[in-house]
């Protein structure tokens, strides 16, 4: 699967959950959300070979 975040891109092999994939690329799952085809994915969603997801930073403020 291909994972994109800002100007970085990673290729991971095998099936993983979104949470596992985020950790595998060295990011903290609580700081990003995963998007596939314009839809936000839960961290428990299973990702398969050949998929492409984009990670977006979670921004908070008041």
C-alpha cells in the first residue's frame, strides 16, 4: 500500500489496519486521520495491498 503525508510517501507490504500503518511509518495515530477516495477511515479499517491512502494532520484550536 502507498501512504502519503505532506511531502513524504511510503510503500508498505501486507495487510494492516490504518492504526498499524500509521505507526509503521513513524507517526502517532492520534495526530493524523487517514483518507481514501475522499472518505475518512477509522483506525480499525483493514488496508490491503495496492491501496493508496493520504494522511492529514489533525488541527485543533480555540
